[in-house]
C-alpha cells in the first residue's frame, strides 16, 4: 500500500456511516461489536489527541483508541515531561498546542497551592527543570486532555476506547475497510469502520497490518541520497526505549526497595555502543551526543552539592517544592528518564508478544536497578554512598509497580512517504546545522 502519511483511506461509500456513538452487534457471543465514525484514530498519545481535536473541530465523528487507561502518550503514561525547543514560549507551535500548555499552567493556578507571586507568572515552570521550560506532573496533563475532550464525548461526537490494542485489519485493493482492536483486559473485540483511519500508535502498529509500506532503523545513502547516511541500511539500528519512574527524597526515612532480580547484571554492565560508552552504565557519566566525548554528571537530591555540574535531580524535576506554599510538598519530585535507564538490549518494533513483554520487563529491571543503586551505592558529591531516603512515587504514574504504564518510545516504524524530508532540507547544502 502506498501512502504519503499516516492516513489510511477507506472507500468513499462509507461516508454516510452513522456517528461514533452508534453500535451494532455482529456476534452472538456479545464479545464483538462494530463501531463506525467519520474518522478512526488508533493511538491516544499527543498526536492521536491532536488529530481527534482537529477532526472534531471540522464537524467529524471520531473513534479514538488507547492501549492503556491514560490518554496523553509521552506526557502521561510514559512519564516524560515535554522536550521542546528553546523558543517554544514565543513561537514554533500550533494554536492547539499553545492552548494545551496554557491550560496546564491555568490548572496549576486554579488547583495547586502555588506561592502568590507565581499565580500571574506567564511562564510558570512547576518543576523548574533544566531539560524543559515547562515540566509538570503527568496527572495534570491527563486532566487537561480529558477536559479538552469532555464536551465532544458528551455530545456523542467522540468515542474513546481505553485498553484497546490493534490486532488486525481488512484491506481490499489497497483500501483499508476496517481495523479490529482487542481489549487488553477483557479480551473483547471491536471492529472499527470509517472512511479514514489514522495511525497514531507509538510504534506504527497499523502499518504492517494494513500492508502499508514502511521502514525502520537507519536507511542507506542509496535509499535516501542523504549526505551523511551510512553506506548500508540497518533496520535494527533503533533508538533505545526507557521505562520511566518518579521519585522524591525524604532524608530522615529509609525507602530502599528490595534488591531487583537483575541488579548484579546491571551493576556490572558496560555498554558496547557507538559512540563508545565511557565505563559502566550505572555511573554519573555518559557519551556527549554532540562531541562524543565523556560528559560528567552529578546527582544530589538536596540540590546543593553539584556546583556547576549538571544535577540529574533537577534534570526532569516536575515539582519544585519551593514553588508551592510551605509544607505543601515534603520534597521535590523528579522523573527519571536518564541515559542510565535507556534499554537497548532489545527491540520493541516487530517483536512477538513474548519478546515484547520480555523487553519491557528487562527495561523495568534496569530502572529498578538504577533506583536501588541510587539508594544504596551511588557516590555522593561530598562523600558517602547511597541516598536511602529516595522514595519511589507509585502514585505519580498511576501503576502498581510505580513504573510508567508504557515504555517511552523514541523511534517507530516510518511510513514511506511520497516526498521524504532529508538532512540537507533542514541543514543547508552541507547538511550541518
């Protein structure tokens, strides 16, 4: 199937289908139903939500599916604050995204015990992090997304299907006729029909099911003609995923978790990567992505001992207790998405269900091992080892194990486009920025 974007088109004869709130039983087992809408969007991350809002503004009925119980993708169920460019507060965003960010700030100002001088701060950064100009709690992003979608759900224009994962599709002569999704909890199926289907999954899951051409990993110079592409393609050269978690710090208490099953492996693990990793994974250094040299990092939850070295504690901090009234927060809260818990020993794209779960479990073991190392063995800037007062904040990400509901995915299948934007299109004749 050829296509120029993640939009899969069904026959025009379906244009007169009823809205997304109309259901029709098609199985005597009552475990399968058919739903119809103007547009079906598979995947409830930020892209899926944005696509839904755009479609609803244009008077369309929408079915939106999500394989977890939280909408919002990276900002919510993956536990990663927004990674944005440095000009985001003034330019370089859509009107909808600008509105979304403003709503999050307004949510804090309406509901949280902020210090008075911050209530009129146009550029409020709840976490005062240094990775982003706007780090906030996942639950707030989720609440704002639900708020933005609520009137469309009430009107019957939007149906949101939680815990549903795409499993198959019916295609006729390059036309997608329907997509079937399965409930991960009950096992029930829903057959979704629409004139248009949008893939907004984290891994591009509908592409192989619909026969849509796609690529993965690194394309070769012969494939794209890019200036700095490798001579040979490597479809398995894919960025690592991360299982994120949140923690705070209570220095007078002991919150050391049970020793993870794979801790000994990860404690001694030295990555074999390009560029070379400068030593063991569980240490405060990594390969600088710009210079490829060794870059020293620091960690201090008191935020006092790191001096001019980047402190990982404030890197993705989502709540700076100093932003709030005295006593509102016992501690800062930080999200851990660091080089030290990037999992690159397995690939999620195209993995069997068994291998997928094995990779996710491996990623969880790495993140728990990092936490345990921080609590027990990590070197302190001013001497000593370990910070036993670090507490895994299970409530922040809404999961039983305290880890993110879904892996943070940096790279997925890429649809083969009619026109491919290449390195030289954004970097000039040399391809350099």
